[in-house]
């Protein structure tokens, strides 16, 4: 493995759009999961609908995976891969994967060049069209004139039957010089009237053009005057601008103070809630432990009373040795007996 091959492989993967970053240190030691991931991505890049096994946990799965990839690339792309080097999953596997990535990268470059050529052709065609816009306008005008002329010719041909009869009658009729002269004079008069109307229209066009030029000049003067006024207003500082800036600075300070107080208040509220929660837990714990404390208190009081009774019995035994039994029986007090509830009851005398 050479550093150049590794660098070329990383560059081609980046150009193809591989989602992960690959370092030159990833292939210093065998890294089969990374190699498997790259091979799956390259195969999907070559044919998205192809399904290959992705389980590479055991040795048999890895061997089957490498064989499947090699067979696919040999059948579809005519690329011969060394399966032993691919199974090593180190720098030698990079050389094999570089064969696939190089083919995909060259195909992408060819596609980009084709797109660039097509874009250049489109731009050239657009520039040619832009240079011939006047020709296009003239062609459109001629096409509209041809359409209008054709429609008029169609209407005239439809009237040809009646016009033929009239033309035949007019040719057969003897020519009258007076009537012809009269018709010519009427036609001349109509032409002269049309010429006068056209001249009047031309004069009106000249006057309209002059009025439009005057309006344009007046609008230009108004525009210049408004621009000068705008520049003057932009250069003049407003009357209350100083007070506005001062109020704005005060507002900013007040907002900073409000932000600090709000943050402190939020913190104190959280601390208060935490304190209430702890107090509630402590009270619940005391409530749970109160029956146990009462039972232990009763047991301790019972033990104290029992010890007192035992001491009294021992004292009575000593007195019995010194005196008579009858005297002691008469003078012996009633023996207290402990009850289950911890209370003392005296023995009734007969």
C-alpha cells in the first residue's frame, strides 16, 4: 500500500459523496467493518436496487459477503477484485476498492462534462437568439401579415361568383366617357381627402410628440428636485434624535436589569420548590416512622417497669429472712403486676 493510493481513494470517496470522514489511519490495521461499509456503499452507488448481504459477524458471513461483492462487480462492471486482499481489510484492500471508486468517479466526471457542454450549447443558442431578436420580430410581423392577407383573399374568392357576373356585365356594356370621368373625379376627390386626413394626423403626431417631450422634461426636473430634497433630508439630523438615542440606551440598561432580576427570580423559585419538596418528603418519612417509634417507646417502658418489679421482689426476699413468715405476710404490700398495655394494677387484699 502506498500513501498516494490511500490519498486518491479518500479523495474519490469524498467527491462521490461518501457520508463519513475517512482518515489515513483507519487502514493501518485490519478494519473489516469499515471495509464492508464502504463496499456496500459503492455497490449501492453503482446499482441502488441491488441487494447484498450485510451480515459480517462471523467468518463464514464475511467470506460470503466478499464473494458476493466480487461476483457482482465482475458481472456488472467487469472489474476483477482480489478477494484475499479485500478480506485482509487493510491497506491492500484500499487498492481493490480504488478500482471501483475510480470507475464511479470517472463516470461522474463524464456526466459533469456532458452537462457543461449542454449548458454551453444552450448559452450559445440563447446568445444567437438574442442577436436575432429583430429578425424574429420581423418574421412574426410577416407571418401576421400573411395570415391577414390570406383571410382577405379567401373572402374575396368567396365573392368571385357575384363579381364575375358584374364584371361580365360591365365589360359588355358600352363605355360612357362622361360616367367614367365622373367616377375618376370622385375617386380623385376621395384620395385627396385621405391625403389631407393623413397630413392632419401627421401634424397632430408632431404636436403630440412636442407635448410629450415637454412633459418628459418637466418630469425630469421634478425628479431632480425631489432627489435634491431627499439628499437634504438625509443629511439633516432629526430634532429629537439625541433624546431618542438617550432613551434607547436607558431602555437597554433597564432591559438588562430586568433580565438579571427575572433570572434570579426563576432561580429562587426553583430553590423554593426544591425546599418544599424536601420538607414534604421529610414529613412523609416522619409520618411513616411514627407508629414504629410509638411501639419502641411502649417496649422500653415495659422493660423499665419489669426491672422495677424484679428489684422489689429481691428486697422482699431479704426481709423474709430477718422476720417471721406470718408477720411478713401481714405486712407484705400488694404486688403490682404489669399488664400487656404497660399499665400497673394493684393486688386486691382478702
